[in-house]
């Protein structure tokens, strides 16, 4: 507007607005005309949009589930939409998941998509801020710290953290009350992730100040930062300051340990990283160790926090399921509840099914993205996805597919009693991407933890962590909704992880046996 006033000093404000509006109308008209031109049959159909650059950003951001549904009805499983200047090619269904998530790194690349978001939060040289081969080695380092022995010790530590939280939290004092599920579960999962994945020394430092650092760092983990990650917005300035302070905490611990030259009394992931070396013999630099610890803390907390929140909300909406979990434990321990051991979890069928069903209905993410590095032909079609496009797979599409999950919109833990969608996988689906043999999982309709080379290696930890948190809470409390209805809050799609819309509050009542 200022430039127009400079070059057209005699033009009034209303005339300037007229010219601006006319210019926008012309741009929109040209954009519409270009979309009406018959498309190249070798390219997937493009979703119609009025405004160039913005494209379908509003519809996608408001409710991606509904956006995907409408686009599939019109275009099928393969289509392209414009969002903030990027051309996004979605490919849904099992075939789409397999095509995108089982791709070669030189064809579809994750690092170039996610580093804009994760780089400033985690730090340099780790996760997506390094080449794929290095990332696979870092996953190997982490996986070594999540072996059977570690998981067994994590269960005991997690249970103690939950018991201490129940005992010391004012919100849970008395015989009954209400609690903010999002706040309570976020706090518990931060404490359990710190104690198990970080170690006793880091957990002791998890005071108010450290929690504030974590909060400021977490706030920078926003979907907008896919585009504005390096823009010095106030939230990003606080993010960067928090990252530096958290890194300093880890660096101080590392320095003290190197000077003492003694292993901690309780070996932890930090010590594991200090002992690890890359295949070329290079030890992990201390700064990268600190950055890996930040990434590990956030990964352990985020995955459990979002899922734990939805589990508690679902149990409050259907108290009879929570009662089944409680009775299952009573039966297993023959009427006298004992501390939960890692091996016990396999016997808690209802509890495991509740976790699995919640992760199906409330996936932590609705979109998995990869950047196209060279033109890719989609098998069985005439489509060629151009270089530079971003391909999108969606766990939620197959999770809500009636062919695999009848009454898919219904939250029903008992659907898993006699059903295992992973049975369609074969030995040929076992692969080693560089961090150990895993089932790539790309042919399964259930991909709550992703699939392929970027499949989450913390899957067993997440299941165990959630089982202990939920199993312990159910031992102590009965839950219900505030209004007595069998409903849960809608999903907040503005969050990086798909959480419940605030307020997410439930009622609790202490069990008589306590």
C-alpha cells in the first residue's frame, strides 16, 4: 500500500483499495483458468483451489480427516493439492503407504521435509539434521538402550514415578475431584520419560526451571514452523533460548562424567551415548550427545502424552472398560495387586487392546511426508509424480477404512480380541535399515508408529509406558465424564500432535480399597 501511495501520490485510498482488490481478483481468475485447462494425464488430478500459494491450506488445516475424505470421494486415492506454495501428492491406502514409506531414500526423502521443524528444537547433527546413514546409526544407538533388560527396569521406574505423582499432586488429593487430563498426563509422561530414558541424574534436575525450558522448547514444535521455523518470532526466540539452556544442562553432566571417568551407579542412555562410536570409529561429539538427549526426551514424552490423554478420556467416557482393566489385574494377581513387571503386561489383554485401539482412532499424526527427489512412476497407473513435490501418506486413512476395521469410527477395544492386521506381513517384510532387523510394516493397515526406515523404534517403550501409567491409575481411581455422557472432546488439529480440544477435564473417584 505504501509503495502504491509513493508511485501514485494523487490516487486516493479508496482507489488504491480498488486497484488492490482488482489485482487480487485478476490473480484468482488466472489461477482458476489455469486449473480448467485439461491436465497432463501423467500427473495425478489436482484439488481445485481459489487462491494461489495458499491453495487448500485452510481446509487441510481445519480438519485433515474431512479434507482427505472429500478428496478421495472425488479423485480416488491419488491426488495433488497445493498448500502454502507446495504441491502435495497424497497416495492413500495400503498401496500408498507401501509406496511412500517403503521408498528408497534417494527417491523420497524425509530429512529435507522435517529438518525445518526438528532442527532448531533437537539441535545440529542429529535426527533429520544429518544424512540418512548417520540417522540410521543414531537409531541403532538408541535401540541399544531400549533392549529387554532396559525395558524391564523402565517398568519399575515408571510405576514408582506414577505412584509418587498420585501421592504428591494436590489435584488428586481427597476421595473425589476433577482433573485436567492434558495437564496431568503431560506432567506424568515428562517425569517417566526423564526417569527412564534420561536417568536418575537428569530426573533430579527436572525442577520448575528445567520444566519451563522444556515447555518453551516444546512450543517451538509447531506445524507452522515447517514454513516459519527460522523466522525470529517470539515463540522461536524462546525456543532457541530454551534449547541452549537444556543443552548446557546435558553438557555439564557429560563434562563431570568425563572428568570422573566413572560410570554412573545406574547406567543410563546418556552413558550409553558416551560409550558409542559410529561405524567409522568416530565417537559421538558431546554436543551431539546433548542434542540426542533432547530429541529422546521429547520423543518419549510426546508419543506417550498424546496417547495417554486420549486413553484417559475414553476410559472416562466408558467406565466399564476401565473396570475391565482393573478386574483383569485382580484376576491375574489372584486378588492381591502386586507391582507390575514387564512380563506381566503380556497377560493384560484388555489393557493392551485399549492402548492399540486408542492409537488407531487417535493417531498421533494424520500425515507422513516425504520430498520427491526424482520423477516417480506410481505402479499400476499412468501417474508420474514430479520431482520437488511432497508425497503424503496418512495412517488415519487405513485406520478408518471399513474394509480392515468394521465400524471404524467406533472406539471398541474388543475388536482386537481376535484380530491382528499384521498377520498379512511375511518374512520378506523383515529388513535391516542399519539399526537392526525390523518388520517394515508398510503392508499393514495399522501403522500407529509409522513404517519403513523411519518406523518408530520406541514402540515397545511407548506400549510399556502407557500400560504402566494407565494400569496404575485404574488401580487407584474410577473415572467418568463431567456430564455423564459417553463422549470425548473433538480433536485439536492445530497441534503438532493430535490432542484433545481444551478443556479436557474428567471426574475421578478414589477406589474404596485404597
